[in-house]
């Protein structure tokens, strides 16, 4: 973990020196040599940290050294924060928008500062830099005594230090994997397989360390049916070294051949091809780590020479490895956890192996409780069983039950050493992102988007100066990598997404203990802080994570000096009646959640002095007015003001937040508009303004925000309202878009403006929009036609990628022509209050449509064959009683699962085509599972022949 903070300190040292030079603000003087020397020293020690962290897992003195290095580096980072804060404060106070405090500025100048022409020289910061550097010098001087090795670029040519597995297994020692063994064996026995087009069939077992992947592979490998099926079986333990020549030689020897006397890959692979040519084999590659397909490709090509039905069984902790090796999705076996009962069986076989029946009965109840601590992890059960084997009293077993897993020395050595294999494969950035997750209590459902903001606020996602917005993609990439390494579980996916977009997850308790173990400071805190108000555990927690969450029932808050290093603070649901004044001291804060409290608007001014703040939540706080000083938070990326229903306006100073990417005013019912200068928010990507009915006055500057991805709702009210045309250049819009279109006066000129406005929106170019909701407001005046309604909806043609379409209160007689295009990817269509529609288009031609719902239509009388997407050739003017032979489109509504037609009082007939004779068989609605026809009293023929074609 020291590597993470040292990387941050190095980057910030360089950035701050450049900022002082760039902005001509030389507030901290006389430390140039110290900064240069410190940068050199930290770069030197950074090169040995990988070796130091590996040794620190076994050597307590090294662990203590790393802890002192990490703590002191954090102290330096805090000092650099003060330096950065002083620069920001100076710049803000010199800006034209700065509102000075009512008190005299002189009363706030520390005695350690000097003033020259309103520039305050911060001698106190320079002194702190020198003091912390002196402590770092002493720590860094100790590194040579430990003999750390300089880290080299990843090179797997060295011999693996991991324990080599074999195919041997004692079946009596295995329990709880019967069904999974059967599942895996069936995959191996099936002929061909999903990968047969590659000439090779790969099956993979994926799971966390200690879950039993190798054991499951052994059970399948030794199954009698597998022995009969494969005349040739080879077991190779690959481990962290993917040595192509070595693996090929082992396969050759495993088949009974002699390996060639050469290390040339070409010659070895030629020998391998000759050895296995035409032979049906099962090859187990156990414990594969590499994601480099260039290493696997030559070996895979050589193995294609095997006989038909040959299989390769791979075990890995990383799903990316399985995919790289050619395993298709349905051939990946994700290994599950054992039940508590099975864990107890594993544990008791080891722990009670030397005890008599009476002793076993005495330990059974408490033993089952201990087994629950394993949370289904077989290795944990074995480890705790080995630990309990030499514990002969109930008191000793109770101590184990009451201990945290990571506090048990044997667990550290036996269990965590296996997890360290996965951890050590991670990059420094992924290591810090993973271990930070221990900040959450066990069994917490962790929201991914929120976690990514926390990673960003902690500085784990790197600098974002040159490419604003990339941090979210980087954070999602980091999360996906950690998830694929089997470090997270219980994923909940976002509904409505085509791709696997994970919304939340949990951590296995043992993985959580491991992350906590990585974070725990073995050497204690550098500064022993005593506090009368805060518990030592709280102070320690803030030091380790720089975060403080779940701080509930905090009605009389006082933020002590011992908490000043906090960077992330959540006071949500604390019942606050005021914001503690001491919050001004938390100058390191980047992430602050004040949601769901009620405090005076005036208190928000103290928040506006936290110049490093990047993420701020003030939702559900009954705020009436946002202070002008909000413009001081120039690094703010996310501002959530949602559900402040009485808030009427936003200050223009908000438009000075040039780094702002997300503004949430959802359900701010009385908000009269957005700031006129919104065009200055060049980096704004998300504007959440839904259920904010009063926000109809959206400034024209919205059209200049070409980075916008989300605009929840847009209004169009003729020539005086907001403009749909402002969407013209916003081609990055994605997700859901809601349009509210008002047609009121019947004035032809005004109607023409609305139509042209709709055309200018150019929705067809917005290929990332997944859902379009169009709500109309207005009525048809007597004597006027419906053409304007149809012109508008025709002009709002979306991109074919659109998935969901909802239309309310449309007054046209026909739906737009674009809706029935077979190029459309529409999955659902919802029509409500479209009362003038007299016929339905050929929606049966839509290849992806899964749901069609129409309600509240009082003009529809007849649904014909065209609705089903049936195309006919020949005479169509035949009497219903005659039989006509036609050729047609053979399937209508191929994916439709739900069909609902409700409250259509004039609907009388659904054309029956089942009595006609066709050249080819037709299929209608083959996937239909839900049919609803309600309150359609005029329908006498329910066309049961058509409906019965579905499921």
C-alpha cells in the first residue's frame, strides 16, 4: 500500500512546483532543494517496494517499516494539501467573483505567515515540509538493512515459487462438490462443444483463491468415465510462469515421449504435434495466470493436431484468462461456495480427527459456529481445522470463534498467503482500489458508481487534468478487472442494459478480512493522538482509510482536530440541525455527503471554503437557497441538489465550476430555471432535471454543452419555450431522454415553429439513446386537422439503436412511418392516450420487439393483418368466407413476449387470417407469454386462432 501513496506524493510534488511557477504564486519558499531531494529519494524507494511488500507479509520488522513509510508519506500528502489549499485560496480571493467575509481578513492570518502586497508567504508549510522530510529521510535510510531487490519489469522466466499441484486426490477427504463434479464431467464428455470451430475445446473453472478449483479439476480428472473417454490424460501445473517450452515438454513427457534436446520453441512444438497427432487427449492446465494471448497462441495451434473430441481443462482465478484461452461463456464453470454444513464437515475431519466420540459431541455446537466464519470457503475450513486440531478446551475454541479471522496468525500464513497470490498480480492502482473496499462493514451492498467516486476522491484513479471525465471509465475498468479476478461477488446488474453493467456487489467475508489485513497498520500510528471525545478505533480508522462513513445519530456534532486528515465524510441521515463550524478545518476533504439533514442555508457557506472538494451531496435537505460562494469550489465534479423541493433558483456563480460534470436538480419542484451562464460548464456531462416541473426555462447555452450525455427532460412550448433544436449538436446523449411538447394556440405559425424545432433536434444522429419518452400536451381544435401532430412525430425519428419508445397523448391519426422499419432495434413500445390513432402499422416486422402495450384509444376499430407484419401477394379483395392462396413473410412478432391492449372501447375486430392457405407455414408470436385485453367491450371476435400461436 505504500507504493500507492508514494506515487501520489511524487505526482503532487511535481504538480505543485509547476503550479507555483505557472501562476506566479510563490507562497512556499525555501524548499526547492528539499522537494527535489525528496522526489529523488521516493523514486528510489519506489523501485524496491514490490519486494518489500512481499517480505512484509512474513517479516514483522519489514511490515513495521512499510507502515512507518506509508504513514509519513500520508503526512507529507497532507502538507502538500495545505500547500495546494493555500494556492487555491489565494487564486479565489484574487478573482473578480470572490465575496470577502464580513470579518476583517487580518484576523485570519496565521502568525507564521508574512504579507507582501497581499501575498502571504507560508513559512509554516515550508517548515512542515522540512520536518516531514527529515522523518522520511530516517525511514528511507533503513531500507538498505533489509536487502530489498529492485523491481524489474514483469518477467516470468524465473522458476515459480508456488506450490505445484498434482492430479492425485483422496476422495474420502472431499465433500460438497458432487453436483459440480457431475456438471464439469458432463462438459468434458460431450462431443465437440462450443469451441470446436477452433479445432480445440476449452473448458474453464473460475473462482477465488482457496475455493477448490484444483480439487474440482482433480475430481473430474480421476472420474472413471473420463478415464474411459480419454486414452491420454496429462496434468500440468502452470502457476505464475507460463513457460511455453516447459509446458510443451511436460505434455510430451506426459504422453510417454521424450522431450527434444533443445530450447527452441519451434522445434519443441513440432515434436509436440508429432506426439499428440490424431490422439484424443484431456489436458489439464492448472492455475493459469497469464492474460497474454501471444504466449498461448503457439501452444494452442500445436494442440489442434490432437484427435477429435480432445479437451483442455483450465483452472484460473481470473475470468479474463479463461476468455483469452478460448473458453466461450457457457463453458466457464464458476465455482460456488460450500454450505455451512459442508464447511463443518471439512473442518471437523481435521479438527476432531484425534478426539473420541464424546469429545467430538462436546465441540460440535461451537465448531459449527466457527465453520460459519468460513463463509463457504474450503481453504478457510481447512486452515481453521488445522488450527483447532491442537486446541483441546472449549475456552480455546471460543477464543477462535470470537477472534477476527485476520488476527489469527495461522490464518495469515496459510489462508492469506493464497489470497496474496491474487493480490500480488494486481497493479499498484488496483491494489489500493481493492484494499480500500475494507472501509465498508461486512455484508454491505456496495454501489459501484458511488465506489468509483470514492476512489477518485482518494486519488486512486490518477490525475485527470488533461482529459476530464476519463476517471469514470478508468474506475469502471478497475472495478471490472477486480470483479473478474473473483475478488467480488453477489453482483446486481442494472435493469435495461444490454451489456453486463454491474450496479452493486458484495465482498466475501474472508476477502473482506484479507483487505482489512492489508490495511491494518502493524507498526502503529506515527502520531499517537489522544482525544477525549473520539475513540482510538475511530481515530485509527480515519488514519487508515482517510474516510468516515456511517456516522449516524450525530445531532450535536463536533469535528475534533484528530479527524482533520479525513478526505471522505458522510453525515447522511445524521439528523443534523446545523453544519458543524469545525468543518472548515477539513481542508483535505474531497468527498462530502450531507444528504437527508435539515440545517440553515447559511451553514452552507462554511462548505464553500473547502476548496479541494470534488463531490458534494446536499439532497433532501430542504434547502431554499444555494449561496453565491458555491462558485469557490472550483474542483467540484459532482453536485447533487435533488429533492430540495422549495429551492427556487441557482446562483450564476455555479457556472464558474468549470470541472463540474454532473448536476442533479431532480425533483426540485419550484426551481424556476437554470443559470443563464450554463454554457460555461464545458465539461458538464449529466443534467438530471426530471420531475422538476418548473424548470421550463432552460438557457440557450445548453446547445453549446457538446459533452452532455444525460438530459433528463426537455420542454418545447412553441416559439417562446425551450428548444428541441438545441439538441442538434448533443450527439453524445445516451440513456433516457424525455421530451415534453406543448401545442396550444392553434396558430399555424407557432405550430410551424414547433415542427421545425423537432427537425432541428436531429434525434436520428443520437445513436446512444436507449429510451425515448415523448409526452404531448394540447388538444385538436374544431375545424383543424391533425397534420401538425404527425409532422412533429415524423420529425422526431430516433436512431435505429433505440430500445424503448413511450408516447403519451399523441393526437395524430397514424403513428410515424419510421416506427415499423425492420432495421429498428426496438424492444418495447408503450402508447397511452393516443386516442385518435385509427390503425396500427406493421409492428410485427420488428425483429427485436418484446413488449407492445396500448391503452386509452377511443378511435381504433379494426386491427388488420398488416399489424402482424404479414406481406401478401395476390388478390387481397376477397370475401372473408373464401379461401385465398398467398405467399407471405413467414413470422410475425418473432420476439414478442407481452401484448396488452386496454381501454379501447371502439375496437370491434381483429382480422382472422388463419383460414387462408399459404405456400409456406407461418408463425405468429412464438414467444408470447403474456396477453392482456381489458375494457375492450366492442370486441366480439377475439381472434383466438391468432393468439393461440403463442406460448
